[in-house]
């Protein structure tokens, strides 16, 4: 084997780098579809989590999105200012803040429903490869828990 293939610090030998670069590029491709909705990518995935299950505690939302409260709190404040979500203390435990969709936030889902299809159309990958990649990434994420 050559020195290049055995070098543990060679960029081409890293798992993290193609994941990072692909994630960055894929996120960039969402921008033209999210701009008309007034959302950043992180706001979009937050809204998707709430469209899936409304009324989540901030801590649970952060867990599902792999975001800490220092990132999530300002993001939620911006979504609240846009009228998409509301935050309120739980009646059962005042230490818990619950995030709920507003009517405007629920209706935004109808405008966002085509985004995944548009992104898939930009990938130049067949559906089988995309599914396989998703399964592998889900397996990787599960290994970190």
C-alpha cells in the first residue's frame, strides 16, 4: 500500500469529511425552496418535527433535532416572531416549555409539502441509493445514542 492510502490523516481517508461536505451541499440546495417560506434549513427541520408531533417540550424537540438549547431557543424565538409557533410553560411542570404550532404554522405545511420532492429531483441519485444511504445514516445516528 502506498503512503497516501495508509495515512490516517489524509482527507480522502476520512468518514467525517464526505458526510460534512454532502450535508453542507445538500443544505445549500434547500435554500431556494425554503426562502419563499421564510425559513432557514434548521427552522425547516424544526417545523417538520412539529408538523409530525405538535406540542413538544423544548428539551424533546432539541433531542429529536440534535440541537442544544443555546441553538434552539433563539431559533424558536424567530419562529415565534414570524407567527409560526408559540411557547408556553407546561401546566403540569412550569420548568418545561412547550412549543406548539399556530394556525399559520400549521398552514405553512401545505406550502412546504413539495420541498422534499424538489430536493430529491436535484440529487441525481436513484431512489434505491437514497433509501440505502438514509438507512445507513439512521444506523450511524443510532450508534451514537
